[in-house]
C-alpha cells in the first residue's frame, strides 16, 4: 500500500478525520445497518447502500477482495412489519402474513440495490435467525449488572454505563431532559431502553431469556449488536449507517456490545452519511414527495441514480432533484462513448487512476473522484487507450460501470457496440415515435413508448435550446434490453 496517502476516514466517535488502521489487515471488517423489510426502500435508504458500497469497493481495492468482510443485516422482526402484515393480509394468521411481507420486501430490496450497482455484502444476516445470540447477549448483560428484568421486559440500565452518549456527544442530563414525558412505569431511568419485550397472542414470539415465562421478542438495537458480534467479533473496524441512526440506535448498539463484552469500543470507526432532501424539502409521505428506489428505476437507470448520489460528498446533506438527475444522465451519456470504446467492460490488469484512488482515500471524496474521471474522460476521448483503460477501471471503483458490465443498464452507445441489430430496431422505434408525435398522433406515440418500455428501454425527451425541437435519447434500464415478439 502507498504509505504516502493513507486512507483517511471521518470518525463520528472522535469528530475528526483519522488514518484508517484495521485491527487485522487480513480481515478488514465493516458492519452497516440494513433495511427493516416492510415497505419499498426509499431514496434516503439508497444513500447508505451506495456510499458504503463505494467504501467496500475501495477497501477491497486496498486490502484485496478476499480480505474484507462486509455485513449488512436484514431486520425481519419489528412492530412496523407486524402492523403492515395485519393491514395487508387481514384474513391470514399474523405469522403467515408477516412471512409474505418480509419475503416480498426483501426480494424487492435486493432487486433495487442490485440495479444501483451495489455488490452483495459478504454476509446478510437476518434478525430472526439470530434470536439465540440475542438471548445470550441479554443474559450476559443481566448477569453483569447492565440490564434488569421488569414486567416481562428486559431493559438496559443506562446509568450503569458512565460514558453512555459519547457517540452522539450528549450528556445523560441532556438526554433525560429530552426524553418523552410519558415513561413506561417499569423503567428505572427514563433513558433505559428495551432489549426484550413480551409478545401478544398471535405475534411473533420466542422463548424469553432470564427466566421470563411469557414468550417475547427482541428490541431493535440488540439485533445489530448480536449479529455484528456473530459475524465480525466483539470488536471490529467500521460501523456505518445514516446520520439519523446515531441516536439512539448506534448509541444503544455501543452500550450493549461494550457492556456485554467489556470492550473499549464496539467498532473503532463510526461513519455516517448525511440527510437527503427532495427538491429542497424534507421527504415525507404527507408532503407527497416520498420517492421509492423502485419508482426512480422506472424512469432512470440505476447508474444515473448512483452517479447522482455520488456527486455529493457522503457527509453533506444531499438535495435530490430532477435537474440533478438530468445532469447526471447527460454526463453518463457522454461517457457512454468511451465506455463503448473500451469494449463495455474492464479488462484484466486495468488499474484505476491514482488520482481517483487518492480522492476516495480522502474520506471518500466522490465529487473529487468524479472531477478526476472527467479529466480522464477528456484524455480518453482523444483516443489514448491507456487513459480509456484507467477511466474504465476508475469508474468501476465507483461502481459506475458494474451495472453495464452485468448487463443491468447501459447507454445507447454501449448497446450499439454490443448488439447493433437490437440497437438498430430500438432506434427505428424511437424515430417512429418522434414522427407520430410530430404528426400529433399521441396515441401511437404512447403505444410505441409502451412497447419500448416492455423491451426495457427508457426514453428521455428534451428540447433543443437552439431549434426548439424535441430531441429523444434512450437508454437500457436495469432490467436489460429484451427482444419483444410482435
Ligand atoms: Zn443497526
């Protein structure tokens, strides 16, 4: 590894950028909080998926793919899941309904994040498959005096941990003042949080720990602590997630893990991505600006979505706008030509540019890495093969062409290079649609658009600023281009 530029990461725990030193360079370990599978993942959920995928790719590049373990969990036991299952399948027994909701949502999540070019994590543990580990951890916490049983619940005793609040930088007094007025009567301290709670009849339930007779289920925070320990050990290198998880979720994960195993830290580096807004406003269902990844992928390729996300540094808040997506698409369209010249992939032995790697090593500075990609693209367009190879390998380090490589989404130029016959048919259909629209035959135009959509092709109409004509470009969506029989 080049000693001159160590990997620097901003650590929420210490509030500064620090050189990254893994506990064991032969096994670099990272945990990122995954989805609770009850609904389509929204664009805010896509941010950690994309950001930590770039970090995963960078760590693999620096330490070797076989020396990095990335764990991202699936939360498949949660009150929100129960509520959604009861609402969607009122006639089914609750547990059957829950299985339907979680299986379908998990599949959808996997499809969505694959379309965004995210590599699958090394391990993707499910909470319901780690109940024993959670019970063991809860018992250890009760045994060593950091948790207590009350009314069939097990609660973490927050005042038993003197430096609780270090990650979020809050004092206990501050947090208690902010705690809700209504505190469950069985809590000794308003800040104490649930490790285990009793289940009602018909709800998912498991035998309870610590001699509790009623069956119950785990609290959310204990899931991550137990799964992280199982797959990464009592201490590991990096823990990531959205900034909204710092308090209370990550604070509580730390409290559980450190008190159960008597360790100085849970993870040594805590990384958090910033908030996401939509068109300058907070995303919410009530504002009607709630965007799911699934919705976005109907209109934009996964690569456009990913690129648009990476144009903003991960710690900055991001404003998700249509204008930004359009700019991202235009850039990728321009780059499609270089990509096609490289044969649509990354060849054996092609290495990313040092400038791009150095940009990423500086706390994942993706905007700078993209600026360097632009410079390389300029050289590559001049026809220099070495630059094109560096460009392709650098783009892949950002996960940008992985989509195309796996046939998931590609620009028109790449399809022209790899399947000219199909590209020709698509071009003729696009022209026929433009003609129909010019002749005000919108019905026919829409029919052709639907036909193209069925083939996995997305159209983009824009106005030529000089002539005022509508110009239509196209690209292959994440599902890939398909021949459709007429
Ligand atoms: Zn978590």
